[in-house]
């Protein structure tokens, strides 16, 4: 279960960079009484970040966030809560869905902000954006739709990984000494007609362009508009176990393009150089497999790695080896030169989202969301909102109202 990404320079240029190994996290400090509230605070978890307890008044823009969509994302979080959030989730059931002042007061009562710095001392990381694209396609191959969207192969093996995720590949040398190796790479598949035919038998849909297929895989999921008007949701079902490599980076490194590389620029280059498209595509060995399901009326966003529907501008993808899924975060970044400060929830992961202080903000579905996600590439700061061991006294009504305005 994952998500998709229209990815401009962020994913196209930076996603292929391998994340460095993180040093061990600092040992969490012992629980301490808050001078402001006199309640016992929960110590931070042992993760690859350095954390410092602060007050809500230290969160840039906390009082300006209108909390639109927060409760939807929080309710989703509570369907798959971290153990430390169980009490907070239970307490939130009495908070009205339409009372944003009460929702803000709830977080101030039940959560403690912790400023997050990278182990090396850096206070700022990178924030990019992703979205759910919508493509025309079909369930059967045709001249108009010749490009397969592969379903999960029968011989793809999945095993738990050390970071809490899943390691995927194929078993080599069956028997007691069998080892799990990456599945066939994109270049190996494109060079082997028999392998293509085998995978095509498990295709869940067919697209018009190989670039549509590439960007669908980068984003991790998408909507498919069938010729009869029906809509399908294509969701992440697995991958071939290879790391993501940026085709934008390949174009720059090989002198094909200069300057900023966007999805639109890549498409334009591909139209002018059709004989080189497959070589460009093969530069990214990662292949994503999908499942398809009808889109019911009123369906929410795609499901992220946490297993819950993503909420536009409230869900982020993170590196789960650094940050547990389900964590609430205060995000301070910019988009188009304007502040973007909001409460978000770590509900997804991405092959390109690696390292500390790294987040990919989900912008929603469709063209407008894609345009906004494509412009999202900015430095950002992060604060973790971790549940208190004992909730603080509820903020005064006047304080909550003032904070909302």
C-alpha cells in the first residue's frame, strides 16, 4: 500500500540519492515534569532524530492553521494507532468533528511538541510533494492503450525488513540455501520479450504512454478512467526490490537537458527523442506493481503505508526507519515563497523518501493537485507531537479561541 508522486525536481532529481546510514539515536531522557503544566511528559522514542521539548507557542504558525482536514486525518490515524496514542485516540471520541477550536485544544492538552533536529545538528530538511494522477486507460490491450500496468507477479516473494517495512524479490537457488534477490530490473524486463509476456498476463490495466506508466509508478497509485466512464483506483501492491533512480538525474548527467527538470519537460524531451525513451526509462531499475479496484462513490484518498486513506495537505510520506508511521508532526516550510505551516500525520512512505527531516506532502488527486505537488520543493523544519503520559489541563476557552484566529 503506498502512493503516487508527480514529482518535479524533488523526486526527479533528489529521489535517486541514497540516504546515508543514520548514527544511533540519542538515548531518550528520563520522563520529566513540565514546568508549565506540572504533568509528566512522555519521553521521546528512540529514533534517528535529536528531540528537544518546546511549548506550542514555539511552533511557527500554530495559531494560524485553520485545522481543515485535521480531524479526518487524525481519525484515520486512530484506526491504526501507535501504542502510545491509544489513550489520546479514546479521549478524542468526545471531540466534535466540526469544532476546530476544540480540536486544537485537544492537541494542546494531549500532546507535547518536540523540536526535531538531524543527528548531525541540522535543523532543516527537505519537503517535496506528491499526488494521485488520473489517466485514461483500459482493461484490455489495444493500439490506443498498449502499455501494461503490471499486477504483482506470482513469483514475487515478500519478507519483513529490519526497518519495519517489507523486502521484496525472488528466491534464488531454491531449498535450504535459497536467498532473496531483487526481482528483475526494468532494463531486464524491457530486454526480455518472454518475461514481458509473462508479466503482461498479470496486467491489471493498460495505458497510452510508457511515461504515464513511469509517473504512475513514481507516485505509487492513481485513478484510471475507462472508455465507458468508470473509474478504477490503481494501488501499490509491491515492487521489484530495486532502488528508485531519477530519470531526471539521468537526463542531466548525460547532457540531454540542463537546468530545472520537470515532468512536463521530460515528456517534451521524450516526444522529440522517441528512440531514446526506453534507455531513459531503463535508468530507473525500480518497477512498481499494482492492484486495481472500482472506485466507489464518495471514496477518499488512496491508502498509504499506514493502511489508512490519505488526506490532502494533512498526510505526509516519511522514512519509517527514522520516524514511526502514525506520528503527528508540525511542518514549517514554504511553497511558492509563501509560508506553509500545518499539522500533518506520517501515514505513508516512498522509495525516494529517505533520511532524517524528509517529508513528502500529499496534495490530493488530479491536475491541480499535481501542479501544486510539482512546485513543492523547499527546506522545512519539523516538530513531533508526541502523546503525553498524563494530559495537560485543558486550555482555557479564551486561549483556544484566540489561537484559532
